[in-house]
C-alpha cells in the first residue's frame, strides 16, 4: 500500500483570482466598491419595505428576504478576500474555511429557492389575480419562507458534515478566492466517492427543480401578458418580466457554466474568475433590477429620504 502524508489541518491557502502583485490594488478597489454597492443597495431595499406599509405584500416580503440573503451571500466571501489582499496573506483557518463554505452554500441555495418562490408569486398575481390574496396569504408565505430556509440549512449541513469526515494531505492550496466545496473536496487524500456522489446529486436537483419551476411560471406569465389588449400594459409587463428573467438567467447561467466547465476542463482559475458573476455581480445587480422599474419602491425611497 502507498503511504500517504496525512496531517492535522490547521489552515488552507486561498490563491485568489490572480497572484500578480501589481493587480492586487485594482482587485481590492474593485471588489470593495462592488461589496459596498451590494450592501447599501440591498439594505435600502430592506429598509423601505419595512418602513412603508404599502409594501407589506407577499412580493415585497420575499424581495426583502432575497436582499437579506444577498447581503449574507456576498459577506461570506468578499470581506475575507479583501482582508487577505490588505494583509498580503493567503491564509484561512480550517474552521474559517468550513464556516465560509457552509454559509456560502446555505445562502446560495436560499437565493435559489427565493427566486423560485418569487416567480411563483408573480405567476399567481398575473394568472390568477382574483384568487391572489387567498392563495398568497401570510400563513402560506411564511411556510414557503420556512421551507426555503430549512432546505438551505439541511443541504449545507449535509455537505459540511461530509467534509468533516475527510482527511487532507499537505497540499492545501485552493485556486479560488473563497473555500468552494468542490475545490476543498479535491484536496482530500481520503476517499471522496461519497462526497462526490452527494455533491453531484444535490447539484442536479438544484439545477433542475428550481429553474424548471421558475421558467414554467414565467412561461405562463408571458402567455398571460400576450392576452393583454393594451400595448402600454404589454410593454410594462414585459419590461418587468424581462428584467427579472435576466437576473435568473445570469445567476443560473453562470453558476451552471462554472460547475460544468470545472468538471470538464479542471481549470480551477478560470472557474474562479467566472464564479465572480454569480457570487458578486448578481447580488449587486438585484436591488437595481428589482427597483429601477418599480414605482412603489421609488416612491418609498423618496419617502424614506425625506
């Protein structure tokens, strides 16, 4: 039997997006700006929804939860990346890596389910307007949110516990700017068959079920919009629907593309750069896309600042 050099792991090394010293100030400024825009934009969405009683509806209830999830999602990765650049360090502790991986998965999956629930909410509002208040009652909305949180916690907890059973060798460099599950599992010296099986099974479910529900809802919404006689009404509905679909397409398109490309090419650095789209750019764009064409949000923002 070949002897392997197992070690008690105390830290990993995050190689980041680039190891070139001259690019580090640029990366620091760029990601700090995107983080602040994301944090402030989503926080404003939450504040206006809480303070304006006109926005206490199912649609804005789920939107405020999406904004909260986006703040937490980006906060699991970018601050540590900024700290490492500032301190000129690549180190993340073993406990810090597992915590980052757990919360990244939890809020990423929560984003998944919230986008699905929001699509269903719009489907009921546009396709069954007479029954909207009956179907989307506060109790049902609370159940949808509770189920979304519960599934997200259980999924990330399962993957976290599976990583705890792994043993690692001395090569602990992660070619990424955060502890991504697939990258961490690849560093293990022990058998990862069960980890890979659960990881691909969970990914397949998340790639198939939520997007199927989302695009089914929006297909019904589009067919309902086409029956609107007013050209102005059609344009307004299509612009709102199109902006939301762009968020969904960006989130799922980049995340699916990253995992497929990493599985096929094994080029970790390219997948790390591509993952910036769904880990940083999408949470940053969400507040703008969901509020720029929304007169209620604009009016609530005016009221908040006045």
